[in-house]
C-alpha cells in the first residue's frame, strides 16, 4: 500500500458526486463505482481512463471558451483517484461510507408540462445495439413555447442517447446519460407549432455484461413550457458543414458537433465583420458516442 488515500474517506465522495450519475448498479456505465467491492476490480481501468482523459466524457478544452455544465475533474480529485488506483487501493474505514442512496427514477428537473411515451423497444439476447426513430404527434391545438426537453428511460442501462427535434424545426434536446437538461437562457425559448410532430431518435446499446440478456425500455419525453419571448422569435437550428455566412445579427446559444469518428481536436470560430476572430468552442479527444450540445 503506497496510497495515502482510502476509498472510504477520499475516493467515495468523488465517485459519488462526479461519477455516480452513470456508474451505479443498473446504470448506463458497465460497472458501478459506489461500493468498494464494485470499484476495486476496476482500479487499473480507472487509472487508465483518467490518465488518457477518456473519462469523464467532457471534451471541452480548459483553455478555451467556458461551457455550461462541465464534467471535468479538479486536479485534486484526479490526484486522489489515480493515486488510490495505482497505490494498492486501500479501503479505509467502511463505517465512514454513507449508506447507498438509490438513484432517482423520476425526472431530474421536475415534472414536465407535457409528457409523451415512446413505444417499448426490446433487445433480445445476442442483440447488442439498435437505433430507432419515432414520430410523436404533440396534439397541441396552439403554438406552444418550451424552455427545454428531457428524456426519461425506463431501462437506463441500455439507452445511450436521445435527440428530440420538432419536425421541420429546432432541436429541442440532445440527451446523454448523466447530464441534466440545460434550460435555455432567459428571454429565449423554442417554438413548437400547433399540431407539431416530434422526431425522436434513440440509440439503444447494452453493456457488455448484458449482451446475452433480454432488455426492454420505454423512454418518455418531457417538454417544459415557458412564456413566449418578448421578441416573439423562437430558437432556430443552423446546420454548418465548414463555414456559414450570417446575413443578420444573431445570438449563438449552443453548438453541437456531429461526429462519425473520434477527433483529436475541434474548433469553432466566428469572424466578425470587423475581421476580429472570436473562439466559440474548443474540444479535444472528442468521441462520437457523446454527441451532446454544448451551451455557451
């Protein structure tokens, strides 16, 4: 034993607060880290994932523009976890570990104003992955303004991502496990027209331990209503390949890179009419499995 840090006193509080949204029993991560018995067999993997910056899956460059809802570890937290994982993984006093709290099965940001149930999707034994698209009629009789959308899987171990888009309109949600819904900034909102149809894309994938186990999920989509913005203008989504020229002033709220392969670096930059360049987003070691939306 060379580590001065123990699981009970030093490691558990970090993994509970920083990793527990995914690494809990039955969660989307392939292992729980919320007990010493569960965490210690993965010590070498923990060290490797942290030192290669594969985990936590937050790819924003620390020296670039600040994004909301960061998931990176503090240097002190990183030191504790790596030192413990490579220094003999001492347990410490088990009595100092608080009782396990079951993860919430309810909406993370409170009850939505409108809820839509998707059809159940089952993955048979041997079926590891499936992508499904659904069309959901809102039934709205008038234009509705929303501040955000969220997803609530019934089987969290098999849902990897959920996107919710108004057919012909904006992207309402880019849900990934362990990430709370980001409500839009004050004074803005998404417009969902009367009789709108939602296009919902869900990526299902089992953990490797469950490959030969039957799993089924029925995800729910929630919309959170808000007042119409004073401007009367809703948030729009622009798709950019390499460059786009804007013909009027805009307020850029968020950026969502769509990746089909890992990339060492991604940068998004605006060139103002004056010629001055403004950095909007810098990512490093980004992976396609985490196609989240980054809010400025």
